[in-house]
C-alpha cells in the first residue's frame, strides 16, 4: 500500500458505546435517530449546510474546548456532508494531529465519499470550492441503510452507476444483485480504495472518479438535485460529449444513456449549469475539464465546444 495512503476499510457493525472515549461528530438528524448524545458528541447542521467555514470554525472551537491533541480520534457518523466537513476540520486542526474514522450512514458515502481522503467546503455558491486531503479509516455498516428514504437511496445509485461504468466487476454484480446489496457496496468501496491507493492526490488514475461530476456538480447547484441524481445526469451528458468527440461509439453512448434513463429523470442542461461548470476544480486555462470515457482521464474543452455540443 502507498505509505501516504495508509488507511483501513472495514465492514461490520457500529456501536456508539465502543467509541465512548472518542469524540463523535454527526449531523442533527443522525444524532437524534441513533441516540448519539453526551459531552463527546458534536452535532452539525444537516446536509450541505454543514459544509461552510462558520460551521468548521465552531467545530474547531469544540476540538479546542475538549483539549484534543496528538493521538485523539474523531468518529464522523453521517453522510457525505459530515465526512467532508469533519475531514476538513481534522486536516487543519493543529496541522492534522487527530486520527479520523468515517462511519458512513448513506449509500453514497458507503460506496464513495467516505473513502479516499478528499474533504471539501462550499463557498459563495460554488460546491467544493475549499478543500484538502486528510486520509482516514472507514467502517461500513450497511445496517444504516434501513433508515434511508427512497430519495437518499436513489442518490446513492448515481455513484453506483459511475462505478458500473468504471469497473466491469461492479457492473457484473449489479446485473445479478440488488444495487444496494452488501456485495455491490463492498465492490464499489474496494474499487475506490484500490484507485486511491495508487493515486492518493488525483494526479493520474484517480481522475476517473470525477466522471459525471463536472456537469453533475453544476446541475446539483443550479437545479437543486441530490448529488447522486446530479451525477447520473452528468454521466448521461458527459457520455454524449465523449460520443460527439469521437471517443466512444454511438452504441456505447446509447447503451449507457438508456441505463441512466431507466433509473433517473434526465433534466435539460441549462446555460446556468454550463456557467457553473466553468468554475469546476478540474478546469485549466479557461477550459472545462471532463473525465470522459473510455479512458476517463481528464480532457480539457473550450466553453464554446461544450456549449455547442451540449446545449
């Protein structure tokens, strides 16, 4: 394993009593749902509201009040917003002296966001405008899924769809297993861990994990879609973009477009979404960065080319 990326991915049951000596951070909904309370529990706002600098400031002040330091562990219990926020706070607190365990409670976090060390905050309406890396362990307990509603489960399926296109093993499992089965979740999580181990800081092969996210993040912000639904839309449009550029065949594009449409409503792409995509972190030199099939490495396209093909 890459020495920089020295993290553990495990599968099992989460019991809060086993972490009484640790500091637990959860969002308000998860804390209430699972009875997480006490002096060692800090509650974040639910959803994207957590991913802000003022929220991180309050969390850092809590770390200081608890006199946390070298060797202390934070247990982040929640979905992607909790993981992003807590990871960022751990990274900047005393230059990263804390240990962190992610306990993802949503499908989207189990298969994707709780693995790999990326942290992010939103700023001035731009998603994930602030962030850094902080590598953490992850404990996946699929029992959390029983509390999710259809909207949250569907959001997770957007990321599962991404892994189907990236990894034949995941795709084969999805053809024979329910998309939220333990086997599918474990396969997605292990694939991401494998990729991140090879490329912790997204210099080459890890770029593939951005597939669907340039358009996806823009549609998430402009239309208020859930992250997974937006990624599924992004996958559809970015596959069409790859086809128009001659990178994949029309048959390939049609096959995966049909898969997306069988699970998600594909929304019209707007000028506003394109403008938001111009602020994506993968952009370079005024061009827009996309991780396009079949190689899923980043391709830089001019805004004019993007607009001409997609609008």
